[in-house]
């Protein structure tokens, strides 16, 4: 390579590196801004909720001297800005305060309950994807036909029926009447505490340790709440898949493929579906984040010891440290999901790099 060519190549590389550095810096700034906004939101929420954190500690029967002393111990007598800075500093060091209900640090409680919710959401997104994506594709390919109407009704029913009512009916049928599944919790009472956690995901841990009886027990407990929660997401996934596919099926390249004699199956799955996978990825990522919110109700119905039940108990008992910690964690999960999906988006579609 000549010196001139080398100089030209270097000239192209430097702007490319600079652009990449600029993009990464912008991304880091965006994440930092979002984190600060999230911390500000949870802090404000903790101050605006109609719950007195002092009374939550002391109880309603308290004299003024004790009330004032606890008020100062909680730092509520300091300026709001100072309280916020102290809150941010504590969160960054992993200190979210202690739970009034368990007496343990909130961060330790979250590490215990969060894997249960993640496991439930993973099963639910698997169910939602396996049902919703094929349903959307079939509905789009058979637009306006009987199959399309059935697919839309199935999806709409999952989104319209209250999830807690659906959970109660499912419990009545599959547990009380048919005895096909287990009822509440992640394991039977006799198996509770018998498995040493590795990942915190009960199905994975029991499989890794070769405890297949306990694996079946864990599967019997998660299959019903996971299926109900997954069915709840089918409507959104199938509707979006149908919309994306209809858009692709109307494109010129599909018409050209048909004219060239490409088979219907190959045209649908190898051409049209391939072009919607990036959009679907975004839909599935948003759905997964939404399932964490939906888990609040389904965990209550099924006695699932996850983040939703922990948050609900904290709200009921005015345990603000629990509420703020749980909401902050959900926000961080949303942020992480967005970062991962954005990265996958760039990998699957090089044009967005």
C-alpha cells in the first residue's frame, strides 16, 4: 500500500473512531441521565405518597418526643436536596434501607424475591411468544378470513379478561377440580429450603443439581401462573406481529417472489418474517418489562413469593423503603432491557449501526 493510500485510510479511520466514541459517550450520558431521573422519581414518590414513614416505624400510638426523635433519626428534618443526595449516595453503595416488615436490608430481600419474578416472567414470555407470534403470522396470512377472526378473538380475550379473575378460574379448574397442577408457592411445603440456590431460578437450580422430583414439583407450581401471565401478553404480541406481517406482505419484493414461483411457506418465513424480526425483538423486550408489572397481581393470586408480592406487602404496610427499592429495581430492569434490545437491534440490522 502506498503512503498516500495509507494516509487516506487513516483519514477515514479517525472520523469513524471519533464518531463511534461520540456515539458511546452520548449513550453513556443518556443512561446516566435516565438513572438520575429514575432515582429522582423514586425519591419523590417516597415523599409524596400519603404515608408517614415515622408512624410506619413507631406505630400510631406514639408520644411527640418519640415521634420527633425518630423523625430526626430518619433524616426527615434535613433539607430535601440534602436528603436526595444522601439517598443517591446510599443507593449507589447498595444501601436501600431496611424493611419494616422483614427487618432485613431491602437490597438483601430484593436479591431473594427478584429471581422468582424473573423466572415467572421468563416462562410467561416463552408462552406469549410461542402463542402470539404464530397467531399473528397466521392472522396476517389469512387476513379477513375465519382464521383471522378467531386469532384476534383469542388474543383479545387474553387482554380483556382481568388477569386475577382468569387466575382464580384457572386455579378452580386445574388445581381444585382436575388436580393437574400445584397451588401456591414455588415448591411444596416439604421441599421448601431443600435446594441450595445457584441462580435463584428454581427450575434451573433443581435441574443443575439433578433433583428431578423437585424439578417436576417446581414445574407443577410455575406452569399455571406462567401460562396465565403469558396468555395476557398474547394479545399485544399477536396484534403487533399481524401488523408487521401485513406491512411486509404488501411489499413489492413479496409480489416479485410470488411471480418467480417462490413457495408460500418460504415466502412467509424466509422473506417476510425475516424482515420483521428486529421489530418483534423490540415488542418482546417491552412485553417482558410489562410482565414484571403484571406479575404483581398474578403473584398475589398464586401466592408466588416474588417481587410483586413483596411490593404489595410493602404498600399495604406503608413500608416506604420496600416500595422505593422495588420500584427502583423495576425501573433498572426496564433500562437494562432497553440497552440489551438496542444492542441486539444493531446486531440484527447492520443499517442501524
